[in-house]
C-alpha cells in the first residue's frame, strides 16, 4: 500500500487528516491487498482533496474499484451537509447517471443457438458508438418532458410497461429536475440521441445466470440459475456531458465568489443551497432523468428483438432493477445518531440501500435494493443486494464495476481489438463494436478483477452477493 495510507482493518485503509493540507475529515478506502497493488497515487491524492471540501461529513470514501478521475476519484463517495456543504460536478462526472439495468428472459443458454446472429440483430436495433443518433425523432417539447419525467416519459410513449418504473431507482426520475438550467447546446445534443448506447465502456450484453449465491433474494429479484438476461450500461450521452461542461464554468467562478479554497480546480463547487448550486443540481437531475429514459428506450428495442427472434412475450422479460452510479442526491441518513438530510455524491459508486428502505418496492423490502455490478467485456457481472451496513458506513453506497487499470490510449497501443475479439470468441463470447479500436479500449486486461471487487464489498457487508452472470455476447459502444 502507498506510503502514508494506514491499515484500518481487513480490506480497509485510512488516509489520515494531514495527508494533504486542509483535510477536514479522514479518507477511507475499501480495498484488498491485491487490488491495492494497482492503486494509483493520484487517486489517493484526489480522495484526500475531496476531504478538504466544506461541509463534508464523516469521511471521504472510496470503493475497491477506485481509480483516477476528474476531480473526485472514480469509485468516490462523499456526503455534504445542506447548511455548510457544497455540490460539485467533479463528484458526479461528465456522464451523468451512467448506470446499469438488467432484465430477465424466459430463455436458457441452450435456446440461443446462434449467439453471433442474435448480437448482430441487436447491434442493428440499438444505435451504437460515438455520436450515434436515434431513428426516433424527439421534439424540443418532448425532450423537456423526457428530462422532467425520465423513464415515465418513455413508458407513456410506449417504450415499456408500468411495472418497469417500480424497478428503477427513484422510480426512474428525480423530482428536482430543472430544464431551465439545461443550455440550448445541451438540448441540441440530446434531441437525436434518445435510445442510443453511445461509446466508451457502455454496452449491451446477453448473459446467462451461472451461479446463485442467495436463493431467497434471487427468487425475489426474479433471477433463476441458467436463465438468459440482458444488461444495459449507458448514461445521458452528449446532453449530460454538455450539462457538466456548462456548469463547471459557472461553478469555477462561484468557488471564488463564495471564497472556497480548494487544492484542485477540478473540484469546482458552490454551496448546495446557493443559486449556482441549485441550478447545477436541477440540470444534473434533468440529465439523470434523460439517462433513465434512454435506458428504458434501449431496453424496449432489445425486448422487441428478442420477442421477434424467439417468439417470446414482451412482458415475459421483466426488469430486475435500474441503478445509477454517477449522481448526486438529497437523501436522509443517520449522522451522529440523528436522521439528517445530506447531499450524497456517488461518482463511480452505486446506491446500496438495505432492507426496509422506504423507497424500495414492496416485494424487495425485506431483501434490500438490487445492486447491479457489470464486469469488463468477457468477465462476470454480478447482482448483489443492499445492506444496513452500507447505510451505516457508506451512506448506502457500494462499488460500481471492475475499475480501470489501463488508460484507453495505453490499451490502444498495447492491444489489438481484432485479437481480443478472436480470443473472446474462442471462449464462446461474441463481441460486436463499431470498430476494432473500441474493443481494444475495453478489453478485459484493462480492468481490475470484477470477482475481487465484489468479494471485497461482500466481505465488508457493503452489499451481499446474490448471483453471477456470465456473458454470451456483447455489443460495445
């Protein structure tokens, strides 16, 4: 482990106050020894920098998939008081509400006799790649409604069923959305991209449930061994990126206006309740709602293809859950023994609310929130469940994925997309992408072990394993 970072327990490390000047609270990293071997000094520095921000509560937190990001480390979690705290785009990221949804099918692996043909048909049904545009024409008025109602807009427009909304975090929409705080340029970028997968680490994957760890929870979630599922990972596309870009400029000025001293300008922020802070929050929530609607539209397209190809009923493919992992939210948590409303930033981290949480669907209340953790291309993904331990220790948060160990530029230099695809096909996994470079970018070798990341959060009790999902075919953005 890095010098100056102290062991605080099994799979737990502390970045003490004083690691960088001005820290108000310690940093806490949940990490195994093996994952610690790839820990970047810059990511630890970023976590310590977060601990200097006004109004931060308890600790600056990092999950086992921690790696260097913009402002906050990816895998970072921080909660701020509403009275003295701040809100920061660096604590959310450019891909606002990048998230994951999983739906099941009545198919088993044996039913998919031609996985290559299936993936090709799905690839042509879901626009994919940099700047991908949808065949759906979203008017300016419809876009505003989409940003206010989120997944509800999509279901009302025919892209799904009512039950889907119950299985979305926040019901698929944050109520604080304010489209007035979304620039015209962001509107223009959002109109052609509803229902598109995008690029980077975004994917659509056909998977099989290869292992069940928790039978009662799996049954409640609607997951059975051998079942084929579809996982969708994407976010708010160009609209969310533009919102982040626009508000960073505003908040850089606000940081000076409110006399906030920061060790890194990428942490630009404003008091949560200030006009600038509330404008960013409203625009961020609008972007998050766009992302929920976007994933809803993609799921609809995938369901239609699966129904057509296999002759199965559309409603026989229920949504397990949809979770966000790049978002800031106003939530109630216990702070110093008292229920307190705080602003929780999760940047490359997933909500992990425990059993009894009031916003969970009735049928899931005794098990906790489904937590969906994607693997890297060609490796296992996982379903876990939220815990009371997470509520007590991490403001109801856990990891979000495998976490990169190699940059995209390094991956392109060292790896051949064609060779990666051939290697995966030999393992029985067909990969389709707009180009070979996109495959090299996201090769399994550029990520940490998803098995190890989820093992750490499971052993710490931040989320508990329910099922393993193994890939059959992958569409990469």
